[in-house]
């Protein structure tokens, strides 16, 4: 994916300009304000500052599928360009971009819906709302727990897709179960059960 490709896609959708604050503003807010007036160079700067992290997030959410992750990254930045006017400056642009990307990859495309036929069946309550009681408490996996024994990305790649996605969103990206449920369409109890299963499988790989 190139900035030229991205710029060509953006040309058809310029958002309305945001109001200029008289006070000093962070660089990312200033760039957003300029980009919202149609300043492609300002948006390119935002892209360059955030592209690596957004691509890394897309790669995890697309389970290592490089072409899909590249396309998702471009889709996320195009969507950001279209929605710049909705950025209110209540957080850093990187935080806003992160949330928007998760919504593009999971919320709108609902990728999990096609996975949660649960060939890797998770038992929850009859209504799918198991609160997680009966699951052994397992500490979240952290990078420093792995040491030199196995690369985290390789371990994640071995997990079932549903469990891997919930683990990435919860333990790596910091989403809560109600947020994961809203993004993916799965029940909160199912999210909890998938997280437990993912942690247990990872611990088994690392033991």
C-alpha cells in the first residue's frame, strides 16, 4: 500500500473543515484540522505517523493475512479521511484512529460472525450469557512472560480464530468484554469463554 494509492482514493470525499481553536493545540490536532480543510499533505503526515501501528493492529485482527491487513489499513485511513470532521479532539488522533480501525475491521464487516459457528465449541449458558464462573483464573499473557521460548505472534497464530481475536482485543488492545461483544456481535459470556480458552491454550504452548 502506498500513500499515492491512498491519496487517489481520498480525492472523492473531503470532509467539512473543523473550527480552529485559538489556543495552542497538539500537533496531531493541528494536522487533523488542516486535513479537514482538504490539506492532503497534513493527512499524509498523519498517515505516516500512524500507519505502522494501524497496520500492526490490522495484521493481528486479520490473523496474519498480509494482503487483507494491507487492504484493511487502507480502508481504515480512507474512512478516517471521510470522518475527520467528527474528530472532536477529546483524545489523541492515534486513539481515535485505533478505535475507528477496530470498527472497520470487526464492527462493520463482522468478521467474527462467520467464525463463531464454534467448530472449536465453547460451552456457555443456554442463552449464550455465561458470566465465566467455573473458569480457572488465568493471568493475562504479557510479552515478558514469553521470554526467548516462543514468539508471541507465532503463538497467537496457532490459536483458533475466535479465541485469538478476543485475546488480541482484550489482553493486547485493552477492550472490555462488553465492548468486544458490541464490536463482534458475540455474547459477553462467549467473549469471556473465548478469552479463557485462548489463555489456557497459550499457557499450554509455553509450558
